[in-house]
């Protein structure tokens, strides 16, 4: 979805870099949580919350109309 946002002009390269950094951070959390063989309910909730926040930010940026100098 981030790549789609770049292609459409809704997400800048700088924003994409920040969003991808957040993606990597979530992946690191997941790896750390799985390291003991068990992902607890609390850990699952944290991952879900981080993913929802990231998705919401991507969608918010996709709704911004920056094409043609607007926004």
C-alpha cells in the first residue's frame, strides 16, 4: 500500500521511508516476542495495535490529495 501511495503521489518518499521504518520496528517486536516460543495475549495485542496505527496512518496519507500541488 505504501508503494501504491508513492506511485499515486499521495505519499512522499520521506513519508514512505518513515512508514517502512515503523514496519521494520513492528517486525523486530514480533521476532522478539516469538523468541521464547510463545506470543502472549498482551504481546499479540501490542502487535495488533502497532499494525492498526500504521495502517491508519497510511490510509490517512492516501486520502490526502497532494497531487498537482494540492494539500
